[in-house]
């Protein structure tokens, strides 16, 4: 994947994240966005995708790593594993 594609993908993912961010405060909701029903697990998965792309682009992702370490149990409850690197 080239850097231009990753940058565009990050932009689109960030836009989606902003549209569904209410799920962070109200995880029992579902949000309809772009013809899809988004749930809390989708928000977490999207966070991991953004992290991975940002890491590949050389962005500082330390804040995400701290957040994930703090909430690793929550991610595990939704079947998401954390592997740095």
C-alpha cells in the first residue's frame, strides 16, 4: 500500500469515527451511518484500524497504546486482541 492510499484511508476512517463517536459514551446504541448499523464493537475495531494506519504513516500513536493498555480487558470482551507491532 502506498502512503497516499493510507492517508486517504485515514481521512475516511476518521470521518466515520466522528460520525459514530456517540457509541463511546453510549455503547448500547446503534448508529446508522452510510447505510450501515454501527455498534460499539465496530467503534473499537475502527480504532484499531486507525491506529495501525497511523502507525504505518509514522504518526505518534503512544496515546492510543496507553488507552488500549488501560482498556485491554474491554477490548478482549469484544473479541479484539491487541498486538503492538
